C-alpha cells in the first residue's frame, strides 16, 4: 500500500492511497470463489458453475464490492500510518491507480487541530460578587405574599391594581366583531393585557356602572382585520375587588415547610435558599467569563463534523426539554440553528481537554461526592440523589466533567488578574430587569 498526504485549506487533508493489483485481484478471486458456491444459473447444478462463467457474469459487480471493502479496510490504516486523526466520515473519490489493475482512491477529511495554549500572563477576568441583604429578603417575602394574594369585593371606585369583573362588547364600523365580547371576565387594572386606553378608561368605575370606550387597535395588532381600526367598547362593571396580602403569621410560615412557624425562622430559610441560588449563579457567571477569556485568547479552527455532531445533540436536547414541558410539537427543528453555539462548545471542549491533559487534572472520589452532595441539598431526599449519581455511570461521568471544568476554572484564575465586579442580588438574579 502506497500512501501520500496533501494538505487542503485549514484542517482539510487529502489521503492518496494506492493498493497493488495483486491485493485487489486476490480479494476479487476470493469473493468470486465464495459466490460460485451459492449462485444458481440455468443449465448448471448449484455450486457447479464454471469459474469462467462466474467471472464473466459477476466479475465487475464483485470488483466494485471489493473496492468498497478495501477502502473501508485501508482508510484508517493509511491515516494511522500517516499519523492523522480523521474527524467524521471521509469523502472518497476513485482515481487511476499507480499500477494497472490496482485500486487508487483519494480520501478527503478534516483532522483534529493541534491545540497549543497561549500564555494568560497579563490577562484579566471579571468576578461578579454580591450578597443577600435584609432588603433582598424583605422583597422575596413580599413576593411570597403576593403569590398568595386573595381578592375581596369593595364598594368604591376602581383603582390601579384592582381586579374588575366585566361584561363587554366591541364594535367596528357599528358592527360587533368576532372575539370582541365576553362576560364576567376578570381584568387587573394596570396589567396591560388590553389595548391601550381600555384599562385606564375603567379607572374610577364602580360595581354596576356602564361605560363606553372609544379606542383604536394598534397598527401592529395580531389580528390583521382589526389592526389600526377605531373601535367602540360597551363595558359593564359587575364587581370591583381589591388585593389582600396575607399576614406573615404562623399559618403562612408553615405553608413553606418551616415548622417553627415564626417570621424569624422563615426569614432564615428564605435567606439560606437565596444565598444558595446566588452562589450558584455567581459561580456560573464567573465560569462563563473564564471560558470567554480562554476562547478569545486561543483562536482555533474546529472540525465541521464535530460542530455538526454537537449541533445535532443540542437539537435533540431542545426537543426533549420542550416535550418535558408538555410542548408536544411535530416541528422538526433544523440542527443548523444550533451551529454557532455548537462551534463555541466544541472550541471550549478542545481547550478544556488540553488543559486537563497538560496539567494532569483529575476528579477525585471525595470531590465527586462533595459536588453531588451539594447538588442534592435542594432535594427532599438528598441521600437518594447521591446514591443515584454515584451508582449511575452516565450521571457519574457528567459530575466528573463538572468537577474537571471547575478545576480548569481554578487553574485559569491562578494565571490571571481577577477584578471583583460588585453587584446587587437583583442585578445578578434578574439581569433583564
């Protein structure tokens, strides 16, 4: 077997392989002999077809099959001989062999890139820091109270935040339109759930009052036949109800599993949960900053095949998550929409893997258990979760990867200048607000 290598653009390589005629013919003869034992042809007994006839009838077909078998058998052998690591399936093109009767082919493929990590000397990483304040705990408890809001009917003029139960009918050009009427519908004033002017037009209304609202649908309204049109709404207010927040009493506290039943105990439990969530989010943000620095400091061309495989995996994960949320959809998501993110992941995976190899980082048994125990704290039966991860090879492997990633983050932080970026709890947990 003769092998030569040509370099294409970037990671592309072309492997030119020539197999001698003797090897090809030997495989053809072997396959024809096996075929002769089983074929049936008119005028001949089974297994008694003359070799000349077998070769005449099936020689070309068998030769093509042999070509396929030999390419499959020799490609990785030739790549290994050339010290190449192919990524993905090669593109094969037959060509004239160096020897008449032999087999010549060109295999085009991409190879794994050589990863040479750049020095991080002089680089900086931003480390977000925050803490849970008393005001943050107050705000969280207020949210818990609002989640348990009750509504009581009142005999007064409606104001923002009240819920009105209304009957309404809408008209465009004097004609009632489909979907424009309802009865006893709850509407929270100030919620912005109706078109502009509808809710503000009911401020000050009382139970039993009727009002006529002259409004216009927005130009970009979702129903094209109504977009931009003037409309009249006849509204009758059936009831006005105001929100009542529960007191932070023993009954309220115990609803959250705090058996002591005191406000102090609830605050302590809320703070504990908030601090755990904050620690996790801060760690995730720091890891993102570290990985961004690694990627930007080490530009790298990555194999398309690896990107496509990762994009397909991300697609399948997205579909599973949608189904888990009850979103049954027949829509076939194209893997291409995940390619940019997949390319980033593959890039980082190669860099992280190189750091792990270079510095011989390992996930010890104690570190695995500690990480799993930390993850299990939020579950009702933490030990059950620990046992599940420790005894499930696939889940255990995912934790090993997490531990190693965290070690890579620690290694990077030791190489760079770390600048604290102080933020509030809300800025960390609710960045969009």
